[in-house]
C-alpha cells in the first residue's frame, strides 16, 4: 500500500499493517492561482502588497502542511504502527521507478510533456 499519512488515518491502516514508511510523497497542499492579466493590471504598490501577502500565505501553508503531516504520523504511531523513514534502498528504488514512469509519460505526451517537466521539475 502506498498512501499518505492522512489516508493512513482515514483507512485505519493500523488494523491491517504494522509499518508506515514516511516517504513524504503526498503532503497536504493548497494553491492560489491568479489571473496574469488581472495581476498585471494592478499598480506597482498593489502588486507588491499582493505578492508579499502571497509569500506569507505560502510560508504559512508549508508550515501548516508539515505540522499536519507530523500529527498524522504521531496518530499512526499512537495506534501501534512503526513509523519510520524508508531505507536508502527503498528510496533509491522509488526514485528509479519515478524516473521510469516519467520517461514513459514523456514518450506519450511528446513535446508538451517535455515542456511540463521542464517548467515544474526541480
């Protein structure tokens, strides 16, 4: 089973499993999307204020996500699950799998897929 800690709580994973490996693959996220034309139409001061507020909201969102994730891990452990980081071998194997799946997807998606990967991959 590959799942987030949140889903582990939802499905009562401790009733069926003994271990949870914290991959940090699925953390709760929230997004705010702005219309580029509307953003560009703002005055310089308004745009600066909006972007500053967005930066504060982003930091708060990351902190809230991390705190919630840690709470879910603690709940799994409190219900008897062994919660631990994945072994280096498991981490390496998952990275290899991810690279293979990404390559397969790019092969099907073509130039548009490459553009998406280049725009969003670190």
